[in-house]
C-alpha cells in the first residue's frame, strides 16, 4: 500500500531511504534544515570498508556493513541510471598496515574470522607489500590486504542521490531551519521555522547528529551526539607512468589515506568532541599530518591544500538506530551511523523501506531498534552516563 512518508533529514541516509521508498511506490517528502548532504555526508571520505573499519568481531553492526558493501554494485548503478550523473566508484582494495609484531598478531587474528565472512584477504609482507604500495614506509612490516573493499567520491555520490530522488518524484524541501515534530501519535505533522506544516502517514527520522534532540518529543533516550571529524587532502598527481602515489585505501591505527580520481590524497580523520562546532583546528590537522608522514614518508615535504570537518552522529553503543519507535510503526528511525553513513546507505534504505512495508527483518537487525536504550531509569540517567562517555572520548585526544 502506498503511503506518504515524511523524512526528517536530507543527508546520505535520508536521501537513500527516500529513493528506496519511492522505488517501492511510496510518496516520499524530505525535509532538510540546511542543504542536502551539507553535514557529515558531503564531508566523508567515502570508504566502503567494513573489514577494515570494523575489525573486532562479526557483530550485528559488521554484518549490516558487509551486507551494504555487497549491495553497492547494483545500488550505485541504479543511482547513476536514475540521476543521469556519474561519480567515482573504485574497487581499489585496502591495506591495513602493521608496524610492530603485536600489530601483526592482531591482523592475523582478524583475518581468521573475516575469511569466514567472505573476505579473500591475505597478509602481505616484505617485497610483496612494497609491490602493492611502493611508497609505503619501509618501517611497515606487514599489512592485511582486502581486495573486496572499495571507495567512492562522497560529494558527487550525494549529489547524484539528490538528483535521483528528484527524478523519481521525491519532494525535497531545503533550508527549512529548525523543524519540529508537532504531531506523531496519530497523523504525522511537522512544522518548519517559517510556519509551514508537512503531513504524512509515517515519519522517518534521518537527522543524524540532530536526532538526539527528539528524545523529549518521543519520551525515550536517544543517545546520538556529534563527534567532529577533521580531514585534509594533498595534491597527488600520478607519476609520468600513470601510477598513483597511493594505490589502495591504506589504514593504520591512527587513520587512513585514500587517493581519489581528482588527483587528491584524502587523509582522515582526527576526532574530538566539540558539540555542533564543525570548524577546523590546527591541532586536529597537525595530528593527521604527523601520522601521514610516518605511513608515507614522501608526505614530509608536502602540505595539505584543503582542510574540512564534518559532524559524525555517534551513539553510545556504536550502532545506528534503525527501525520503529514503537509497535504502531508510525515513527521510524535511521540515524546514528557515525562514520559509516556512506557505506551503510543502501542497506539502511532497504531495511527502513522493509519496515515501512511491514516486512520482518533478519534477527540480527533487532540490535538496531531505537527503543533499546529504555532500560535506563530515565532520560536524565542516560544523559549523566553519556556525559561521562563523552568526557572520556574527549580526553583521548582524538
């Protein structure tokens, strides 16, 4: 049955959900307080790397990320077709670099369980490693090579998503300022700062780091908070032979480097707790530059030409909120994806649309239900615990 779904938030998650809902016959309306993709989405490095970025165990979050990676070939092709636009989508593979024996043991342990979940990864050392990345530091003793991982150019991808949504009939309203939920227990009604009202049969909350502000509206803890992620980029023109300075996505315990088709080398990310302040700091960029030079010594004589920051919506348990608020299903959530919003866009869109269609998701998806934090005595106790969590994160200097 076709429904009117109002989507609060026009980032990569909101646009992806709107597109999937429209493809399934629903009438989607996107409400964005600024401009689509103007926050974390457009600032992302665009890495599709579930094996490298979720290294601990095959928990539900990893499983969702892996599912999304597998959806990407068909998903990105459909976005291109519907939008008429192109964007970089590169199957570069990845290297997770070890500099010490203890780090190598960790990579070997990680590889064992990742192979059980589809990875064709291998540990590469010595000359084999240098053949893969000739300019990598000679202090690197090994790396976990994962061929399946890819990356895309986030600004162009988000732009194509927006165009695809418009071409598919999605109604998009930007620069609305503060949007409040006026009614949700029956008919859905939202009001923008200029007094306009938007109604529908169902509400889908995709407002990223701002979703936490709705805790009082819905009467449940919504522990989503902004984490500032700072990124920089170097000019990195290929050698006369056509070889890139960096061939793979290269990860280490301090961040990552990835080369883009526009001849830039993107490095991230320096993280800290700064509220909703998305400004760039010298300390944050200096941390990146120091680590870059350890990984690729040629960067010692280079200076970043571009610096930027985005607000990443982090949750207290590290997993997004995806699913219905209560049994009525009138309010759905798809928020709190932290630094995996680009990667998770197709899987989240599919899962949110399945909920809207009344389909039961796989059992592991229950881990993402937005009401899972109700075990706390109340919103105040959640705030107190979250303040402690944020203070600890801030003291780590990341």
